[in-house]
C-alpha cells in the first residue's frame, strides 16, 4: 500500500497557482482563436488560388 503525504497548502500558494492556471487558460484561448483565424485564411487563400487557376487561359 502506498503512503500518501498530506501537505497544508498556504493561501498565498493557492492564489499563485490560480493566477498561473488563469494565465495558461488565457494562452489556450488565444491559441484556439489564432488557429481558427489561420484556418479561415487558408480556406480563403485556397479558394482564391482555385479561382485563379480555373480562369487561366490555355
């Protein structure tokens, strides 16, 4: 059986951890927004390239 050590977490450590988690969550949200923007930029650029290539006279 494993022995579990219990530690008392100080309020200041808990607040510091909460701030750190909030900062990481903000970074995740920003990356999700950036990913969505880049996806739609790729879709629009692909459609524009397809349109240009389809209208090239042979």
